């Protein structure tokens, strides 16, 4: 058997999913995803922490049996009930009929609702502890990262934080489990994508959780997705802190729609001028072709956002409306923002974009550029002036 021990008595028993194409049915998985699960063995009791998605539940059970074919599992600790982590709970209960399922009051309600489980359920409250024999688990409720029942479990003796979705990322584990066993460069963009797609609406709760653990010594973060963080722990915590505070790097995302290339001409003039002005990170997305998942990732990575749309049915282009709606849902903040648009006979897109971002905490820059039909020297100059002002604002 190949060791999957992270620290003595704590084993990785998670699985990789390289066949599901869209997480939650919406977010693409070009590098797959892992559903992480852990086995904590005390001198008296054993606990599984976090489950896996239903179609992988027998792999998880096999991994437990590989570690010890005779093992008795006393507890399943459920930090998060979303089915990518709880789907295998029924199979695990059948395999280990004496096992108790541990969660908080909201977890218990969801166990009953999703799986009809209401026996052998142990309800814990914030601050409760459980002694497995030299392995003491502390339960901390951290609601809304990413559901109301979410909690984190801290293993005192080994300073391991089982963090649920927090600090997680897309991307299957390709051999390495702990960050020191791999090149982690794949996972950082996938962490920002995971945060922006899944967790961003709950940034305030991430901040509360970070404050709660500020004085707790942590050597390992065991998230439910992606690598176990150890060597790069500080970097990962810093990323989550910045993302949840709405902070980002210098750079600009230009998200545009264009039916026949005219609005795209405006986007290209702006992008070129930004480059001449010295901006080096410029990500241009045609919203009809870039998946929203990656556009959101870039918007959360970079400080600047410029949106361009043709007028369409008296509104903005549908995919621009969808993107702005996603930003509204996440209460995106901290962006330097500008917009531009085009129309053929009646202007509406720019007005609509402005209405959709009105309540977001963005810093508006320059005058909106509106183009009737096709590019002209006057419109190009207005785009360049907008880009100049935008670059200057980014550098403030
Ligand atoms: Fe990985 Fe919110 O589930």
C-alpha cells in the first residue's frame, strides 16, 4: 500500500473526478476536481472527516480498507452537506453500521432531507470537542462557506484544520497530496476560479472565519478540494484574505460582446491603448466564447473591468446581462470600472450596463463611449481617452 499519511494518524482518503465536465452543472472542469476526505485515527476511536460524491463512494471505502482491513469507523464528521461531499454518506453508513454521523443542527436537518438519515446522528455546537484518544477534534461553526451548515474541524495535537470548501480549488490531485509533493502552479488560478465561482457571494463570512482562526496555530489546511496546504499555507491564507476583501492585482479585464465586430473594434482600441499606457495584464474576453467561469476568475484577479456591449432588444447583449447579473449576485466590489457600447438606431446598452452596476462598489472612470453603427476617428479617440484615464486610475 502506498502511504497517504499526512501526519501520523491522519490519512488522505479522497478521490479524483476527471469525468464530470461541469461542477454543480455549470462550472467547467478542464483539470478535473478532487473530493477530499480524511481518516483520523486516535488511540481509541477513528473518524472520517468529510465524505465524497456518490459515484466515488466505493473508492473511498476501498481506501479506508487499504489502510486497515479490520478498521472500525466510529464517526463521520460532516463539515459540509453539499452532495459533492455528502453523496456517499449512505454507502458509508451501510459499510460501517455502528458509525455515528456528526454535524450541527443544520447538518442534521439536511441529512434527514437529502438522505432520510436521522438515526445515529450526533449534533455538535460551536466550540464542542471530541476526543478520539490523543487526537482532539474541535468543531467551529463557519456558516455560509459555502452553505449555512458549514463548519470547520480543528485537530488540536497536529494543528490540522479541516476547512471544508474554504481554501479549496478545482483541479484533480495528480499524485501529490500535500503541496510540498507537487508543482502547485496549476492550482492557484483554479483557486481564484473556485472562489469567484462558488464562494465569492460569501466574502464577509470568509472574513469572519479568518478572524475566528487568527490566533489558532495551523500547520496544515485540509480543504475538501485540491491540495493539502502546508509549505504554502501563508500564501493560500493571504489569497483568501485578499479575495474576500475585494482586493486584486493591477490589470484590466475587458469583457465585450460583438455581433459583427464593431463593438469588438472599440475593445481592441481600448486594449491597445492600455498596453501603450503600460498596463501589462490585459485580459480580453468575448463573452460569447469565453466561459463565464473564467471571466469571473479574471475579474476577481484584476482590479480593472471594462464592459462593452452592443444594444440588443433594447437592452445590453444577453451574455453581458448574464455576466453583470453574476457580479450583482456576488456583490462584487473594489473594481475600477468603465463601460462603452454601440447601437444602430437607438442607444440602450450603456444605460443598461450603468443601471446594472449602479449598486456595486466600483470606482467609475472616464466618460462612457457610445458608438453609432461603425468605428470612426472620433469614437477611436474617445476610446483612447477613456483608456488613458483608466490606466491613470489603476495606478493611483
Ligand atoms: Fe465542495 Fe460547497 O461543496
